[in-house]
């Protein structure tokens, strides 16, 4: 149980276009999801916390107008990279808060590799 | 702000040797600590989760200890195998967030 999926697994887009990444909890309801990005040979950096039915909370330095997050249901959160630039190329990973009440465990998706040309 | 440090950054051992990976954190007010494995270009695989009230967790050849007072955790991997080659990440959960270390990249030589 506690499986999280991401789609697509990889995407290539042209500079200036927008790209949407989906994060789904397959077998549990997730009121909270998290979005991370990881540059090559670096660790994961939290971008934002996504709560179902409310606005996302962004970490300092993350542009909320560039990285649009929508958590419209208890099983789906989306990250849209708007007007993408080559420096947005990265590995984006989502996670979802576990199903047990009071549990702070996060379950991670397999990641999405974004390349902006 | 929680700072998580992992030492060493890289480790190369012959097959069969035991692995010891270290993780330290600055704020002891944590809810849990997780160890993950990440293969190149892949997502995270959760290895062990230690709740703040626990001192260790074991799963097969893996054992992780937690000392909150000193801000340290250690991951032991017994009798290493080439398939254990990967990057191992330590993540500390405090409040609603996970703070990650930079990882230890392990190479097990056959």
C-alpha cells in the first residue's frame, strides 16, 4: 500500500512553454502532498507543500507564479512549470502524507525528469 | 532551520564488508527520521523510518539507530553486496517537513 505515482516520468519542452506534472496517491487519500526538486548530484529541496482544497505554501525563494500547484482532490496534486527556461531543467519529485492519522511519514513518487531546450 | 549533514559523501568498499553511514542534524525536536535509497536517475525508495520515540529500526541487513539528544543517526548495512551500490539519503521530519541531507554515494566492488 501507500503508492504514489507521477506522470509523465520524463518530459522535454521548449523554452517559454508550460508543462504540467501530476502526482497521484493510488491507494490512499492524501490531504497533504509535497513537491521537491533535485539538481544533479544534489539533494532534494522542498519547493512547496500542497494541501487539498487550499493554496499551496511555497518555500522561500520559490516563485509561486512560476510553479503553480493545484491540489484539487484527495488523490491528485499537479505542478505546472510556467514559461519554462533551461534553468528549470531538473528532477521533480512529489510525496504524499501517509494514510495513518497522525503519521508524518511521506511516500514518494518515482520523479519526473524535465528538460527545457 | 534544520540542517542535515551526511558523512562521508562517498564510500567505496569491497563486497562483504559492512557499511556505516552517518547522518547528523542540528535541531533535536524531530518527529521522525527516514533513510532512503536512490539509484541514478530514479526516485526514492524508503528503507527505514524511525519515530522520535524509537532508538533503532531493523529490516533484513539494514539497521538504523537514532540518538536525538546528540542529533545523530547511523545506518548499518551488513555484508554489503554490489546491488547495494546507490546513494543513501537521510531525511529528518520536523513539524510538517522533511529536511534532506546531501547523501552518501556507496559503491560496493565485486
